[in-house]
């Protein structure tokens, strides 16, 4: 159908979703097209006729193809039936062929079975004949002691008898087997008798050929015969030794231990010269003899040592003699190791049967007897170490002839660990069991003593603590001891027995050294605090209540920052590890922030303008403190982002207090709302402190403000506020002396009253040791509450009450300085250990301080000196 006829092509009729109405509407879309209806109808009829013809042609073609397919299928079925018939025929012929072959070979199979049975019978008779002949010959040769031929015949007889095990139900075979066993037993007894008689008469050299051939017979008889002969030989050779060196005689005492080993060495020379040719080399008789000697000697030593521990005079055994004997024993065992094959277990000895023993060769073959008594040796090491601690305590931090460098450590620390290394190597040779574990605990005890009585002693010295160089040396030493203590623990674990490995623990000592390191950092911070005292004094002298306008930063801020940077630059130049430089900076920021808050309280009353000026000063101080990290860096080095964030967190507690003080008391609602927004607590006492700081001290002025505060805090909007802000709760406010009363005397008293909280009004070096001890005792609380200014804390909390209480009065006279250590005090004269009292809490706080200090090390960035490429302390 063409487009010229006014209709769509035929494809429209072939569409799957064909709709005749749509098609008609498309063809006759206008009334003028109705004239083409006859043409469209004719065209449709023609198209219908064309389709009918196409369908008829397709039907005829399909009918023809179907008949061809059916015919081909029928032909295939016929061919398959023929194929199956041929296969069945082949199978039937194969079965017939198999039956024919079976019938043909049946007689051959019977003949093969007969032949096999006949061969077995002939073989059995032949072997029986050979066995009978060999048995008769063996009896004759045994009587004439022709042991070489006996050995060969005996091996043949034993092998032949193995073929007749299944025939023992036959009487003749059973009788023959019994006769063979009797001959073997007679040969065994005969050879043993020959050896006994020959050795008793001293005719070994004359009959050594016969005895060597007799050993071949014993080898043929099996392991039991060989073990019996070797055991007899060892017992015979050691009989004299056991008689001479009996444990209860003088010759058997520990004083004559060298004679025992000399005697055995002579015995080995005799064996090599006279007896080695008697026994086959594969028997290793000399090694078995050494094993027997070691077992006998070990049993003797056990009895001797037990009796020495139960002496009637009550005197302990001589440690030097015990160690000398043990050393000679170790040398003797080493010589046996070199002589015989090292690494082969001594499983042939009766006493070495436990599968738990790790000993191989002759290691600890005799020295095992000394192990239960090595506690005496450990005690001697304890006493020796006890004499070192007082000596180390009296030594100076730095030798006078040595120049300071940033990696210098106290020489006594390297001496102590060298002593530990030598002692550990010696103990590992003696024992890897409970005594090594006991020695590790002794090591830990004196590491505690060294940390408390040497390192901490120099930090808390009455002379006011160490200098900057001295504090850095103590810090380096504590870090060196921390690293080396962990290495020592791993070394001991690699040496000690596996079942005791989990009991070796020196983490407590490592934490203690890290606590000393943190105390050294605090001592460095204290040096900077002392330098800042003039700046704080100038801040307290400013009349904050009479300030009329806000200007540039106050003069005390410039002095404060200059002194902080000068001292910090010196200190950071000496700290070669970034983590300790970061710890110093963090502690200094916390200390300065807390001191600033305390001096705010000491500067009351403070007007709104004064508070605004203080807030401006705090921003300048915050910016200056953020530059601590790059004081010694190259010019243009950007500040460390992590440290800047840390400074902002620590100094952020200044803003709520100063922003609240900026608000005027009139209208009163403004001050109350500012307090609830910035201070954010519901404490009336804290609100009174804010009023006191602003100079509102009279009750008529305070009363309406307090009533309004109580009304606002009870509103639903403020019910979720905490009960008290720790920053304000820790402030201790006292009245300030009247201005102008007393002239210079009043000014002096005012200066004393407003001194820095962390220091006495006048710096007394004798107080520094006590201050450090108090800081160590308070470490646990500071760690639990990082906002109180502890090491590595956020610094967002309040100033401690104890610190703030020193703002208006000098501290009391310092008590006698306590012992800078805990646990065990070593008397400097006799090395006697005296338990110190009241130091357990200090020790635990130092350890907890060290754990907290160590936990933050991984996050430290680049701080301190520029020449970080120099060798680290760990290379010591």
C-alpha cells in the first residue's frame, strides 16, 4: 500500500499495538478525504489477496520440509537398531571366548598353585636344615669361645628363627626355638663372665682381641645385651670414684671438687688408651661413662649442698666457694660438650627421662644440683647492688671534667645497666628457671631505688633543685633508663623458661622512670616560672579598678613574654627529643594560664574597663605562647597547628571569667545573664566571687543582684546548668590591704600578699624540693582531672585550691625534706636495706604520672632544637 493512495505504508498494519481506529482517524482526518474511501478499500483488498498468496506458499513449503524430516528420523532409527544388534552379537562372542579360555587355563592354574606350595615347602625345609646346622655349629663355637664366628652365626640363626614364628605350634619347631633362646642366654652370660674375669685379673691387654669379638656377639644379641655390658663397665670404672669421693668424707666436700674432675679426666685417658679398642665406636661407651659420672656427681652435690644448708653452727654456706665450684662445674660441662657430639640428648641414662627437660648434651648435667641454692647467689647480687645506690647518690650529676651536651646522661645509669648485663649473662649460664625470675625481681627493686633515691633525689635536693643543664641530664637519664628497662625485660624473657615468661614484668619500673622524666620537665617549667615573677608583680601593681580606657597591651605582658621566650629558648635548645620539648611547652602553657587566673583574683577589684584590658592582654599572651614551638626553628617556620590548638584550649578558660567581669552591674539583669551565659553554673557562692572581683562587696549592693540571680537560675531555661563551675569554685579571694596605709611597709605587704601562687613570696631554694615532692604526690589527682594542670591535660579546668590559697600569704616554713624515693632505702654505710615509711603513695603517683606522660608521646610534633639529626639517646 503506497503513500500515493492516501494511506500509510503496510508497516503500520504490522505493528504489535495496531489500533484500527487510530489508523482510520489518520487516513480520514478531514471530511474532504472521504472521497478516497473506494481507493483505500480497493488497496486493502489487494493487500489482503497478497497476504493470502504468501501464506499459501509458506504452508506448502513447510508441508514439504516436514515430510523430509520425518523420513530422515525413521532412517536414523533403523540404523541405530542395526548398530545395537551388532553390539549384542560382539558381547555374546566375547563371553563365549572367555569361557573357552577359562576352561583351557584351569589346569594351568592348578599346576601353578602346586608349584608355589612345593617351592614354599622346599624353602621351609631348606631354612630348617640351615637353622639346625647353624644351631649345632653355634653351640660348638660358643664352647670354644670363637666369638667372631659366633657373631656371624648368631645373626643368621636369629634371622632364620624369624621365619618360623608362625610355625611354633609344631612341637619340633617350638623345641628348636627354645634351644636357640638357651644358646643366646648362655652366650650373654658367657661374654659378661669373660669381661668380669678379664678385668678382675688385669688381662685386658692380653685378651683385647677376644673381648672385641665378644662385643660383636653382644651387638648381635640386641640392645638389652649391649646395655647390660655398658652398664657393668660404667659401674666397674666408677666403683673406685664412688668409694673415694663419698659425700660425707673430706675428699667429697666442695673444697675438693677439682679433684673429682681431674680423676675423671684421667679415666677418660685410660679409656682412650686401653679400652676404646674393646667396644664398637657406635656404642659411644665413653659418652655413656661420662653420663654415669655426671649423674653420680650430681647426686653427691645435692646431698652435700643439703647438708651445708643445715649446718649446726648456723653460718650460711660460703657464697664464694659455691660460685667457684659452680664455675668449675660449668667449665667441666663445657669441656664434655666439646669432646662429645653436642646437641644429642642423653636419653640412654635412666635419670634423664622427663620430656620436659630442655637439656641437651652435657649442659647442666651436674650444675643442675646447684640451681635450688642459687638464691644465695642472687642474695649476694642483691647486697652488691645495695652498695651501689648510696655511691651513685653521692656522685655529681655531671662529671666536672666533662662538657655538657643535650644527650648527656648520668654516668651511674650506664654503670648500673652494665652491671645488670654482666649479672644476667652469668645467671643465664647457671639457671634459666626460677632463679633468673628471682634475679629479674631484684633488678626491678634496685631500678626503683635508683629512680627514687638517685634521680628524684637530685630533683628534690635541698639546694633548690638542679640547674637547667642538671634537669636536662636527669631527663635524658630517665628516658635512657626507660628505654633500657624495656630492653632488659625483653632480654630476660628471651632467656627465661617459657612457663615463667609471663611473670617477668618491668613495666612498673619503666613507668617510674617516665614519672621521673615528667618531674624533670616540671622542674624546667619551674625555672621559667621563677623568671616570670617580676612581670606578675607588675600586673598586680596596676590599678585595675581605676582604669578609664583600654589601650595597647599592658607593659607586664611584654616583660612576661620576653622572659618566657628567653628562658624557653635556652631550655628547648637543650631538649633533643621532640616529645619532651612538647611536654615542656604544654606544662608551661598550663602553668602560665593558671597563674594568670590567680593573679586576676589577686588584682581585685577590677572594673569593666580593667577586665576588657585584661582580656586584650590574654589575647596577646595567647598569641605569644603559640610561638613557643618555633622559638629555635628557622625564621618563617609556621607554628605547629596541634600546639596552637593546645594553647587555645588551655587559655580558653580565661575568656568566660573576663567576659563576665566586663559586664556592668547596672542594669542587674545584664550581669546575671552574662554570668549564666559565660560561667554557666547555678552556684550562689561562685556568683558572690564574681561580685567580689568586680568590687561589689557591700551587702546592700549584693542583695538585689543575688536575689535576681536566684530567680533566674530557678527558671526552666537554666535548670540544666551544672551546680558549680570548678574554675570559679577553686578561686580563693581575700581582702586587699588598704591603699596608702603604712607607706613602703604596706606596699611590701601587698607584694607579699599577691605573690605568684606556685612560689613563695620570696623564692627560697629550700622550698623547691618540697614543692616537687608535693607535685609528685598530687600527680594522681592531676592525672585524674587533666583540667587541674596535669601533664598533657587540656588545661580547661580550675586552679587547685592549694595553689590559689598561696596568693595572699607566704607559705609556712618548709618541713624537713622527705626521702626522695620509696620502697627500699639503702644505708650508705653498710648497704643495709631499711624500709622507708610514707613513700608508697609517692612511688605509685610517680608510676601513674609516668603512664600518663608516656601515653601522650605518640602525638608530639616537631619541637625543640634544630639539630635533631644528632644521634639519639638509644644508641648508648
